[in-house]
């Protein structure tokens, strides 16, 4: 996953290369605590001080942007595949930021502590390049709250495992969906469903289409219902409010379908319109006697 964004003011950039360096670059992570298997988003920001436009590109042997990821023992983490970053132009005096998911390119499926440094090669410099500052992050295995193995509808004799994991990251309790391939042992996908209040136990079920349904309490009055397929795709996400008979429930019907019962579906558009109709105190009509 790669994103581009222009930035004209970038704080605390690190000059790379020699004292005559024409670039300033910095690396930061979107967050420092992760669940093992989820995306690890790194942002590299480069500022052009060359006085002219610079065009970054690879020459077939060397990438103009690369990353060095190490574990807590200082050993390099194995790469999954070679990253390819397309050409990038930076006008004189401007900055460009590129966001990269490190988990796509490195074997980061295990818990532990890690460090990462970005390597930037200036146009015409196809040798060692220059490194940015080093950033640190940790990964936790999380706690498996619920799991269920299922067969793949379109692939005979192949199975995958749905998992719900609870993870306390950045002092918040969060719930994650994880899909693992039982044949290879590899994680297919791990992703955040949302912040969770464990005042009520999250609910989970599998429907006849081999999809995982998850219902969890997000706020004291709001519940979230998610539907995830065996490839880790989020098919549906809907918010529900507490019904007249208590908390919302996941109901598995006789035909194998799963539905939400005892809830009031939350309509954000209708809620916004209702709030807009509420007059402010300053809008009240003047009272005369």
C-alpha cells in the first residue's frame, strides 16, 4: 500500500548525506504498537533543496527508496518480495511524502520489537545512498478471543481459520479480525475492526456462505456488526443501537443465515438531519410580554 501527498512545511527533517546534501528526509510511523500481522505504515518525507526539480527513479539494479528492518537482536528481517517504487518528481523547495506498508514487504508476522530505517538514493546515486533516522515499533501476538475453522467454498480440501483477537494498543481495548491459512500456516489478513468495550462479550458466528459475523460493543449505546469473508474482505459493516429488549444479538437461522436481532439500525444521515433540526438557544424566538 503506497500513498502520495505533498507537504510544504515538514518539521524536524533529517539532512541526509554529506554537508552539501541536496535532500532532507525523515521517517515516521503512523503508530508504534501493532498486532502481529496487521499493516505497519511508515511515512518517508523528502524535501528538495537542490534548487531544481529532482526525478527519483530506479535503474533496474537499485531502488531509489528502500527500507532496512531489524529485530530486537539487530538481525535483518527477511523480505517477502522486492519492493518497486515508481518514479517520483519533487519540485525545487517542495516536499513529498510516501506512505508504505512494511508488512507487505517484510516477514513481520511474529511478535517482538523492531526498528526501521529508510534508505534514499538521490538521482544519479546508484550506490549506497543515505539513511534517514531510525524508528522503533513493537508487535504483540494479541489474545485470541474466538476462533473457528471453515472450508473454502470454491477450493476443495482447503481450510482457513477465522479468529477474533483482543489487543490493548495505545491504552485502548481493540478488536481485530484475523484469517489464517491452515495448510501453509500463513496469515491471510489481520485488520482492526474497531475500539471495543468489553463490558459485553463480543459475539461471533459463521453463516452458510462461510463468512464470519462479528458483533461488538463500541460505545455504551452503539454496537458494530461486521461481515468478513475467508479472504479477509470486509463485506459489510453496520452500526446498531440497543433495542427495546436489551442488547443486540446475532441470530443463526435454520437455513444457515446469520442476522442481527433486537436492535435499531443506526442511520448516520437521519441522525445528522435530526441534529440539524434542533435549534440553538440563540435561535429561540423573542418572548414579549
